[in-house]
C-alpha cells in the first residue's frame, strides 16, 4: 500500500461514527462541544537549572485584605479595646517617669502641666501690743498699797504717756524709770492680769536702784526672758512667786531699796560683797512674811541694826559683818524675844568692835552661857 492510500484510510477511520480515538476515548460527534484541551503538567526543572530562571511569586493570602481594605486581617472589638488599654498604660508610665525624674531635687515645672502660680506665704501674726494705759493702774496700785514706798506715789502721774522714753534717764527716780521700762520697753509685754507684771516691775526698780547698767553679770535682766531666768533670780514658777534674789560680788552700788517689799514671797536675799552704802530699810525687809536669810556682809552699809528686821518671826540667818554699822546689837529682838514668841537667831555675823557692845556681841549660847561672836 502506498503512502497516499494509507493516509486516506486513516482519514476514513477518524470520520467514521463510533470510531475510537487513538487513546481509547470515544470520538466526539459533529456539532458537540469539544472538551477543553488538557494541560499537561510540566515536570519541575532539573536541579541544575540556570541561575537566570525566576520562580513565579505567589501573593500571600494574609495580605489580600491589606490590598483590598487597607486593614491587615479582621480585628475584633475586644482586640481593639485591649490594644487601646495597653497604649494608654504605656503613655501613663512614660508620664509618671518624667514627673519623678524632673521633680527630684529641682523646681522645674511639670512638663505635662502648665506652671503653677506660687501661693504667697501669709505674713506672721503677732498679738496686739498691750495698752500701757491698762498696765499702769495695776503697777500704781502695787505702789499705793505698799506702806514703805507709797510716799513716792506723788511723783508718779497716772498718765501713761508721761513715762515714755524715761527708762534711760539716770537722773530720774528708779520707780519712774522702772514704770517707763514696764510700759514701753518690756518686750514680753505682760498683760494686766499677768501675775509676773508687778514682780518684773519691782525687779526693774531694784535694777535701776543698784545701777544695773554697771553690773558684772546682767544675765537676761530687763530682757524678753521670763523673770525666773534672770541671773540670780529663783522662782516658784508654778505659783508665779519670786523666792530668791542672789546678786553677790556683782558690782552693785547704791542703797538697798525698799522696793524689795513688793516681792512678798521672798525667802532669801543675798547682796554681799558689793559696794552698797547708806542705811538699810530694816522694817521693809522685816515685812516680808517668808524672809529667812539675809546676807548684807562685805559692803559699806552704815547706821544701826534695827530689830524690826525680825518682825516677820521667821528670819533665822543675818549676816551684817564687814560693814560700817554702829550702835548696839538689838538683844531684845534677837536674843530674848518678848514672851519667847520668837525663836533665837540661829546664824549671824557681826563686827563687835564697830558696835557699842564691848565685844559682848551676839546672843548667849544656851549651852555654854557665853556670848557668841562671828
């Protein structure tokens, strides 16, 4: 069979109804749709393919919604709330750290807040000044009711303005200077009902009478300090009583003032080893109901020794040696009290050669029946 005959025969077989294809599948009738040609799967290129061959890039499905919607996956409402809370917590932590770091040891304003306006500090308040016209009547009453100094009342006007600026004038009486200091210069400004108002005034008068500006030790005298803190002053603070004035060897000059009688609770007065002159106000000192110890020795005091100093009935110690006293020792008051109502003087010091007593001074010792001298 020739080649042409073979081709014709093959054509007849393809067109014959019910003929089978070479691969064994039934042939498609005329007019029927041909099935799409099947793509044959290409085998993967061998491992030794060329470097220039490129793989086909496929798009990651996780990024499809970013391209279409601008979001990366679907985020639920719960997830959005959690993310918001975490974000706010981070911001709060940063702010707190900045506040702590910038507020430690410096006055820089908080960077997250406007600077605060400083609040002005209120000025300190002080109690109003005491009216001198309220203090003066209390002081003048203390003078008036004291029988040993009330004679000076005529020199003491009741107008408080009279005393202003007179404390420094040494030519004025000590009482006037003391009133001036109490009304206008006492920084403590005691109220009229203050129990230490009169004692401060009385001690100020004693200070001026003894030329206190020349003292060796002034120790808070006439300062703001409580009177019980003044040098040589001892008190019963609870009852507001001055119990002792002790100013030995302190360059005191002048006379012993009767103003001591205003300190009605005195127990001891020590003025020894100074430069005191003149007579002693024995009766004024004897009016102090609790005065038990009186030291006047080693001065330049003169006059006689008066037994009225024991009028209070409790004076037990009297030192008057090394002075210029004259006259007789008052035995009746000191040694043989009337009706034996007063106890004997327990301790005393005398200068026998200065007294008209032929050195039979002092009191007789009841045990030895001899007079005693010191």
